C-alpha cells in the first residue's frame, strides 16, 4: 500500500495560514477583554414609612337615579328640557294637557261653595230649636237640626278634600325634576298620550356629582383589608382612595368608603364596596370602568418599583442589585406588599443598596456593569440623575 504525500508547496501554505490565525487571535483577545461594562440604571435604597395599598376594579354609578313617570294621564303638550343637559330640582320637564283638570278644579270649588252656604242655614235652624226647646218644640226636631248641621259641615270637609285632590291632579300635569341632575333622551314626544303610573318611563334623571364607584372584592381579601385598615390606625370613613380612569389618567379627586354589602354573592363569592367621589367637572360618567387604589395603612420598609421586579416559579418577588464589586446579583423576597406602583419589602435589603431599575433584562448574575444613578418618577419612568459637580473630573490643562 502506498502513502500519499502532500506537495511541499501546499504544506507551506497550511503552515502560513495557521500562523496567521494565531496572530489574529492574539490581536482580538485584548480587544474583547477591553470591552466596557454594560450601563444599568440604579436607585439607592433607603428605608421609610410607606403607604400600603390595594387595587380594585369597579364601575361608576349615579349618586341618584330616577325614572320619571307621569302621575296623571293626558296628552303631552310641552317638553321643557334639552336632552343630555343639567336641570335643577323643581325645573319643568313635561307639561301635560290640563283642560279637563282645570274644569275639575272649578267644579270642586263650586261644590265647596254650595256646601259652605248650607252651614249658616243649618246653624240658624239649630239655634231656633234651642230657643223653642221649652215652648213646645219636640226633642226630635232639636236632634234633627243638630244632625243637619253636622251633615252640612261634613259636606264642606268632603268638598274641600275633593278640591284639594283636583288641585293636586292639576299641579301634576307639570312633571318636574325631583332633584338636580342630568337628563337622558326622552322616550315620548309632544302629542303622545300618557297614563298615570305607566310602566314605560318618560326619561331618566341622574345625579352624578357626587358619584358612586361600585367596587368588588373577595370576602377573604375584604377581611384582610379591614384588618390592615385597623392596623394602620385608619378609619373606614377616612381611608384614602384614588382612581385611575380608563385611559390611564389619574383622577384628581380623593374618595372615601361609603358602605359595603353585608352579604357575600353566592355566585361570585365577592362583596360589593361602594365608594363616593366628588365629580365637579363630570369626568366620570355612569357605566365607566375605573381602577381604585385604596390606602389601607402604613408600614416601614423599602420600595421596589414594579418595573424593576419579577416573579420566580414559586411566585416570590425577585429583583436585581449591583453589589460592591459592580456585579449583578438576584435577590428573592418571600413576602411583599403593594404600595402604589411599588412593592414594599422589609427584609433582604439595607440602606445604600443599589437596585437595578433599567437595563437588567439583558444581563445575568455576576456580570460586571456600570451603575448609573437614577430615580423613578410617579408615572414609572426612569430619570437619570444629573452628575454631581463635586465628583466631576477636573478639566485637562
């Protein structure tokens, strides 16, 4: 068997290529070693007393709502309000044709006057029998005169009541607003016939300042919330409640707890909690969905912004820190509580620790990083702190 030998020229080319690769590796190795650490935004941890909060979803409902119905029948003669506008208590909403009711009032007045006229004659007749009691008038005639007077007075009272009833019916031809509120669209037009206490409403009137926010909470969490309120020395009537509207904006008014149902829903296992908010600019309308952040107490600890936190497979809170050697380390917190847009923890952290709030998504533990002092604003945005002039390097001459 023969061995196949490489030509001398080809062997020289292979040796030269290997030497070139070795030189190239030696050139790139120092360049890779000189790569700068990744910059990360950090905030310095400081302990403090922070509010404890809970977030619930809810829906807005009117403070007062009334389906307006007529109390007398007739033809609608006038619609005095503009749909969707605000009205004051006592403002005219609908006018019902009142011709027949005016006639009934006049008839009742005439009946009253007639019966009133019979009273003086009955009184005079009774007085005459009293004078004749000892001169031949019978006791029966005297008693009949007393009965006639009583009947005349009763007829007057009956006529007066009939007049009052007729006047009430006449007044009810003007359908007025029972309270201040905003009107809905009208369900009837001029010329439509309505009846007393009909099933269909003419329109709906709602009062939306103040306004209710109906929240739902599980019965278990409600007990925890009540315990937290008591532990925080905060009464239910003074508990701080803030709203986030559907578009994410913060509602400027602070609300308060109004009441909670004394029964648990058998279908959902939740309890309805009603809160009350001033609504002077009508930003909140009935039916809107909102999120309510309820302050249930205070506790001492450290705040970890939600943007800087995660959860492990066990559901425990995790966050990344930069140690004294500028290396990344992950810490796990088995207990944490909600505090606004942050998590409140009271162990596993000390004053001066550097929490990574931005840039941690692409780095792993033990990686060397360049910490940049920053802060997180109320909306959760990271803001880099300006450099301290005292620590700035002196300009080169």
